[in-house]
C-alpha cells in the first residue's frame, strides 16, 4: 500500500488492515498440573515454545493449571468441623499457589499498569510468576492465557490471566462463583473483572473474555460477555462430563464467537502430591483395601460414566486418535468396545457412598475433553479424551466468520430487544470495549 493511499484511507477513517486476512492460529493445551508450581511453570514454558514452533498465535491452558485443581481433596472438612490434618493439607495447597502481587479486592488497572507499591528491597510484587509468564510470552511471541489459583492475602482465588507478548499482562479476572466444595478453599472474585480484553494480533482485532468452568452455566454472566461483542470465548474448566461439549457448542452458536475450552487430563496416580494431604502416595495405595479406597467420582468429573448409564451407552463412549490435516489438528472419535468393563456404580451404590476397588492409580481422575468450537456452534476440534500429556489442539480461525454469523443472530444487538430487556452488572461496563 502506497503512502498516499494510506493517508487517504486514514482521512476517510478506513482501517488499512480491513482487507488483510483475519486469520489466527489458536491452540488449546490439555496439560496437567504437576506437584510444584516450579514444575508446572516449566511445563507451561515448554508447551508454549512447542506451540511457537507451529506458529501458534494464542494458547489457552486449563482452569487452575498453576496452583492446581484440588480434585478429590476434602481438606478435613465436614459441616461444623475441620480437622488438623485438613489444615495441613490446605497449607500445602496454599503455599504452592502463585502470588501475582494483586490485592484481595482486585486492583484492576492499577495492577495491570504496575502502579501498586513494591516492598523496599524487592524488584516486583508477588513471587515472580507474573514476570515469568511475561517473559515466556515475550520470548515466544505467543499470547498466553492460563488458568491459575491466585494466592492473595490470606485467601485463594481461581483466576485467569491474559499475557501479551508485546505489552505483558493485559488483564486478570477471578471466578465469581466457585462450585460446590470449591467454595471451601476459593474466595469469590469480583464481577467487575469480567471486562473483555482487547488486542490486535497480525492485524486481527480480538475481543476476548474468559468464563471459568460453571460460570458458563450462568446465563446472565454469559450475556454480560456477549454484550461486549466478544469474538474469542475462553473456557478453562475442570468439568469432564459429557454435558460440557454441547454447552460449548451452545456458547459458540449463541455468541457467534470462537470457543476454546481447556481441561486437564490426569490419572489418579499422577495427581499432585499435595492432593493426598499428610499421607504420601505409597501410603494411599497400600491402605486402599483398608477402607481408604478412593471414592468413585463419576457424577463430578466424568472419570467414569454416570450412575445408571445403560451398557449400550457405555460401549459407545468416545476415545480419541489424533491426525493432522492442513491447518488444524483433528480429534477423531472411535468406538471402544471394551469400555463396558470399566468400573461403574449402580444407583444404589452411589447413594450409599460405595467406593471403587481400583488401587492401581490407572483410573482417570479426569478424562480431559478439551475442544474448539466455531461461531456457528460447529465442531472444529472435538473433545480430546484420555490424553494426559502432550495434547495440543490447533485450529486456524477466520475471525470474519463471527461477522458472517451475525447476519441472523446477534444476541446483544439485533436479536436482543434491548429496548425492553436490560442487564446491568455492578462495577462492570458491559458495552463493547474500544
């Protein structure tokens, strides 16, 4: 483009990038948390560098990837009582979570812009995790979005951080509604952090926002993000149930946006050490037959089929093989005729609290299910099941597909009847960001 034409376009308010291909290469990493924050950060760096070798522009890691998702952890708590052993387990968990140097209320732009005071003699706030992530993004040229459990003050927050290769951290948000027993160990985040993040990568204007796990089941929260004209929806999760996949397709179709969903896949033997409290893994295995077997958690995380599922449905459960075709990675479902032999609980066993007899640790604590969905709700990369390490889902996305989809559906605009229906969120501007 000539200099004269550029001046004319600028005078007319034309975007010189408007005629450029609006395509970016997106990736979802099905990675599992390791036993220490240092190990997990190293894993994140290695995965991001591998992504850079494949010309990935943006990568998403799972919910609570840094710090770890406390799957199977009871922390010694029942209604009205907490045990000393549970407090020790919580202490190990707490100390292994990253400190990003924010405040309990969340400092927002002051945190992003590094305006918060730094202790004398220290180079930065927090434990250096923020600086580590910024270095990885800067050196690889990959925009990094990761789930983490943030240690701040005396509390933990499930969060997502957006890390730009050029500008560093562009934003961070905290989960507003922890689910079930998560509420014992995770504090509630502020809805004001639901503000979408904007950036431009290779001439493509991104308006991205993250809804963490079951926040995707909150209709008003979803609409608060749709209202910001999001074209990239990020859904880090810990939910590996079969119902998650249709939910992600609904979000893509409803919001006319690309959807990336990342979840860890992990066998019980590979859960982080702190998951076992004061007992090490060997003690857990050796006493498994002495009334200390692991509770079957089918209804929680999809490690096995739900109670009462028919044999026909169990036989048809999907496993995955991976092939690479053109510009995206495909996860192809196949039928496993041997799945029926896996342990499941009858409804009566589930109600009575029966336990699994598996003591080998080979059973999946979480089967995975990371996926990518189009702005029309179509499958771009189907859920990846039972791949613990190295699962990298890739798709080259044409972001003009989002506008193409708005021809007949814009749930925050032409299809909203916003003259009659109104949504307000305390502390959050839900109008599209600049």
